[in-house]
């Protein structure tokens, strides 16, 4: 991947043309997302053509571009653009011809796929291009020679190209529509917020709120990155923007460079699980599950808070270890910061308010962008014409990589749906895990780490969600069904079904665990569905579906902080001047919430719309997280001996496990309090 040096030369005529083109792209997207109407296929095609042309300018094929290489790059970009125009102008003729291609059909279909493969390679990595090549060759060629469950009889190349390029299921299908609507609009909103000064305000607000606490500099990084990460939509971008301020701040306060970089990268990674934006992942999830976006961000609040509290507890314990008790005397009063910059939060309140009223996310994002501009006019930092243009261009530039990548992912998703390989993969997970929900989550975590080495989070989630979400959904559903059958009276429908398997079961009001397992394993799929629908409420089924997707989305974040390839951690290491791999290991430790909290999604109704129920789980999870961090670090308020760490792990397990008796949870809290007091007294001696 080589970013063209000419892209930074404002005096270059080509650069000026590209800037004007970027402005037109941004305004066109705003218009068609908020006010205008355009065929979804046409809009997705233009989205691909325009952003691929920009990628051709910004990402050269060689490290030091020459006039010849620039001509080659731009030629590819224009071919991609005219491929989109061809699809639009020839749509009716293409459908009339069907799979009977003429020369131009062959040319533009093949050219589009080759170009999207090449520019995905330039902007991201080889992972998706290789997957596309494997997928297309599988469905049209070698799949027919594979034995067993992966055997596929094959399709002609005309059919493959038609479905990939001409139909609304391939490159310009659902994923491209998500890219051109939700993802683009919220990345653009983030660019406007940053240009309006929201980034500086967030850091000031963080310092004023938590700067005076023990380890305040680290807490500023956690708090600031939580807010900025949701806006920026990228862990790496967040690490760069906030890390330039917070990492030197942490180093000056006494934290080691490695720890400072680890905190920043772990906190920045969490920005994409923080409502209301969640790095555009919530929109993809909403499209996949058909669960309203507002519902997703509402139930995601408690888990996100738990994650950032986990990182903050690591910061506090490290500060206690280093005896960093000096307060940050440079912090401003909170009210003064809010008075001077609180208006910058108004667009986010407008965003959430409009969503609650019922406006679509894209329309809401458009109005929020306008509100950023209008609100700035009543402050000393007015957004004039120049700043608006800079925000438009920045938003488009930030979108280039994601736009090309998501269009490319659409080809893979099309192959997965055409061949049914997603169901095959789900069956494989079930077979490997032997019906174990925990093992399935572990396998998915490993797969997400491997995929994440070469993909941004959203793309990794899309690919992995398509393949493994059905299996995970079924296992979580079965777990809930087992719990319900062993805790609640059987419905008449279930008794009737059970009598077909074992008449004695029909006499039971509540089944034992072994009886419930026997029933579920012996029932055919049709009857299992009847039992499930009879015993589980629609609300619980919605929570189960959301839990499956949220687990995958959270696990998709881990590649940012998990060696051997952890871009956010490596970026933070370059700012801090610390060893990259050791920084990655530190960030991996600090981001433990990414692995632990998804277990709560699977085994508890933390993501339930029942706020009271979710809040109770959240309340018990807080001390559980503290005990877990203490066990990992061997330190609370003071040093914890090895046997104390084992006790802390047991306390964390008791508080996390939903089936634990209330008396056990209370004893766990008391014991944690005792350890807290003892370690505090020892540390003060």
C-alpha cells in the first residue's frame, strides 16, 4: 500500500480537481441520503465508482509514483467509474440479456472485480482479495471437485459474473448500501465534529472530570478515547488523534511508555463499542438482524461502560503500584469547560433525540451535520466555508478505505449465500465445539483474531457474522431453552411434544437438567422449533439474536490490541517510543474486557431491553471486574499474595455467573471488601 505523495501537494492541479471531486461526492451522498431518491443499485454503483477513483489517486501502485504509474493508477480508477456508469445506463438491457453476455458486459464485469480486488489490496491487505479469488474460483470451478460437505456443483462464469456485478446481491448489494448510507454519513459526521473542535473539547472535559484522581492522566486517556472513538469510528485514527495528547501526559505523570501506549490503544479500541455511533458497527448489525438501531445502542451502554471501567481499573491499580498519588493541578473546572465547549455535545443529543422520535439513521446523521455547522455560528469558533470544505474532504478521505473494502466484501457475502457455505461453516463450529457454547465462542475468537490481522473491524464482523452467527444464535437459544425448561413450568404444547418422546416427561411440571438435555437432543428440528417458540418469549429471542451478533462484533475488535498484528497498539507504540510487540502484549492484557464480557452476553440477559434486569447484572459485574483485574495484576490497594489472587478469581466467577445464589454473591462482595481493606492497610504501613 503506497499513499501517493502528490496527494499532499495542494498546488498540484490534479490535487485541486480531486478536492473538488471529493466535495461533490460528499454533497451527493448527503443529498441522496437525506432528501433525494435514487435506485439503491445506482447509488451503490456510483459509490463504488467514485471512491475507487479517489483510491486510484491516493493509493499508488508503487512507493514513489512516477508520471507513468500515475497514469496507470488513474486509468484503473476511470475504468471503475465508467463500470458504474455502464451498469446504470445499460441496466434494462443487461437484465433483458440475462446471462447471455456481449463483449462490453464481459469487459466491465471482469474489470470491476479485478479493480476492486487490486484497490482492496492497496488500501487494506491481501486478506479480502485472496478470499475473493478463492470464493469466485470455488463457486465456478474447483468446488465441484471437493468431496464432503464443501462439495458444490458449480455455476458458469456468466452466472457468477452476473450475480457479482449486475445483480443487487453482489458488489452493489446490501453491504455496499450500508457503506453508502449509514457508514458514510456517520464518518462524515465524525469529520465535522472533529473540525468543529470536538476533539480538543473532549480531552479538556476528560481532564477536568478525572484529572484529579489517582492515575488521572491514564483515566483521561480512557475517558477521552471512549468519547472520541465513537465519533472517529477507527481505533487507529482514535489512537493517533487522542494519543498525541494523552500518551505524553501519562508519561509525564509517571507511567511507563509501554503502559501509556497500552492504555491508549486499549481505550481507543473500545471506542467502537461505545454508543451512540459504535464505529458504524451498530448500523451493520441492525441491517443484519432487523433489530432497530436505537434498540442496539440502548442495550450496548452497560457493556461499553463495563469495558472502559475495566481499563480504568488497570490504570488505577498501576498508579497505586507506582504510588502516583499526586493530583493533576492543571485541570480546569468542569463547569468552565462545559460553558466554553458544551455546545459541541448538542449535535450528539440531537442525533439521539431524532432517533428516538423515529427518524432514519441516515436522515438523522444529515441533520446532525447541519446542526454542527449552525451551532458553531453562535460560538467564537465558527465553522466558515473553509472549515466546512475541510470537513467534507476529510470525511470523504476517511471513507475511501472502508468504501472499497465493503464493496469487495459484498462479493464474498454473495458467494456465501449462493453456495450455502455459511450454514456449512456453522455446522462445522457445532461439530468442533460438540454443542458447547463456550468452545464455540473460543473458536470464533480465534477466527476473528486471524481475520482481524488484515481487516478493519467492521469488515471482520461482516465476514465472521455471515459465517458463524447462525451457529452461535442456535447455541445461545438452546442454552436459554435449557434454563427455561429447568426453571419454569412446561407449557401444554411442550408437554404434548414431550409425550411423543417419553410419556413420563409429559407428567413433569419442571424438567431436570438431564431430562431437558435428553428432550432437546431427541427432538427433530421442527418440533424443537415448536418447543422453543412455546417456552421462549419474542423479546428473549430478540435478545438472543442480538447477543450472538454482539459477541462476534466485540471479538472482532481484538485484532487492534492482540499480537502479532495489532495496529492500534503499534501506532500507540510509535507515539510513546516503546517496543511494539511488548506494547501489544500490554494492550492485550488491558483489553481483557473484550474477551470476558461477551460471556455475559451469552449466559446472561445483559443485552435485554429490561433495564432493571440488565442493571442488576451490571451492578454485580462491577465488583467482579475489579476482582478479576486484581487477580491478574496481583494488586488491589496493595500487593495480593498468590492465594489471594486465587480467591479473587473465585470471587469474580461467583459475581459473574448468573446462576450463583444471592447469598454467595453477597459473601463474595464481603470477602472482596475484606481484601480491599487489608491490602489498603498494608500499603499504608
